[in-house]
C-alpha cells in the first residue's frame, strides 16, 4: 500500500491490487471484509445464535445472482449470502446487504432476495441482515418490517436484522477482540477529539489479531474511512513508536513503507528500461527502413552499376 494519503471524493484508491473507491464502491469494500472474516462477522453481528448449534464446521459463499423467474425479469444482485454449517447439522444462510445511502434500501427487494434464497436452499435458516455504513445520524428511519393482516389472520410478517454502524460508540470496542470490529472502528460514532485514538486502536487491534497479509490489506481500509491525512499519519507513527506496547507495530509499518518504496523503484526502473528499449528499437527500425529504401531507389535508377560491391574494399 502506498504512503500517499491525499484523499479526494469520487476517486479510486488502489492498494495491493484492490480498488477502494471513496464514493461509489462502499458496498464492495465492506463485502471484502465479510469475505475475509465470515466467522468473526457472524459472531459480532449475531451474538445470540443458540450455543446448542455447536461450532461452525464449514463456510461457503452462495452465488450472488439468483436465478430469474422469467427471462424478462431484471437482475437481482445479492450483496453477501454466506452459508454456515454447524456442528449439530443446522444450516444457516446469512444474507447481508450493505448500504451506505439508506435511500437506496428497499425492504421489498430484500424480501424478494430472502424468499429466492429460501426457495433455493430449503434446508437453511435464512437470516436477512442490512448493515448501514454511513457515518452520520438519521433524521428519518427506514422500513423495519412488513405486515399484511386480514382480520385476525396474519398473512405476511417480514423483518430483518438492522445494524447501523453509527449507533455504535467506537470507544466501547477498543478491547473487543474481533478483527471485523477493529476494521470498522473509524465508521463508528466518536467525537472529533477521539479520532486519532480511534485510528490508533484500529491499527493496534488489527495488528494483534491478524497476520501480515490481512493487516496490510485492511490498513488502507482504515485510513480511507478515517480520512487520515499525511501529517496525522506521521504524528500517529511517532506516537506508536514511543509507546512500548505499539513499538513493534510502528516498526512493522515503517519497514513496510521502506519495502514498498524499493518495490516501486524497481517497477519504475523496469518500466523506464522497457520504454527506452522500445524507443531505441523504433529508431533503429526507421534507420534500417530508410537505408533499404535508398538502396532500392539506387538499384532502380542505376542498376548494378550504382551499387558498390563490398569485395572492392575487401
């Protein structure tokens, strides 16, 4: 991941081959988190899963696009259907939809998604969940349930698990040992004066809970959603280096930046070398073409008399 942290809205941010878009690809970014940490995500969002189900024995990801009922039907795009198999044989299908803008959410669309999955996986308990990721309070709520009743008959009742990240206070999760929570700390509610500490806690917690590859991957996620600036990052690293409990983290990030600088230098050198080689090849090709063209013209006009034999000078 690069060390340039000048962020602009509506721009794509690339890190380790991953595209982080600060405006339009929020859903994709959050989906990556749940893809990498499906068990940890379930434990945090649905902590009340009955313990008698036992341990999770397997996790798989269901195809995102459900089958159409008719060819003329519009595409239905599921955000994240995850299939869990538990020790006692129970199958749980967790449908997670990510929404940055609540105005895009439709409870009717979610119901269609859920019933499609119920039809495709009749053995599974389908749990629809919507994770709202915007870092601000709401003035108006979204539809939380659907009810259709005729007299005393309840024909349809549908509800889902609703999670608003901004309803969570970041400081309450500083000591929560879950990598998903650490990654999402900057999106939780906090005072402006707490911002640097929130980032520090996210760095430290993630570093302690995951390996280098996942830490590198989600360090940029934290930086992007925290909106950290270059001067803040330098101050934060100095603070990490001065504290004994975070000194190793500071050294790791420092080494990481050094290694990435070398790698970028190598890549730049290779690119420049290729470009110079191409340019030299083009110049040689042009020169060779001109010489051959002149030779042909001389032969046409003077015949063999106009050609100088090499044997004359040998």
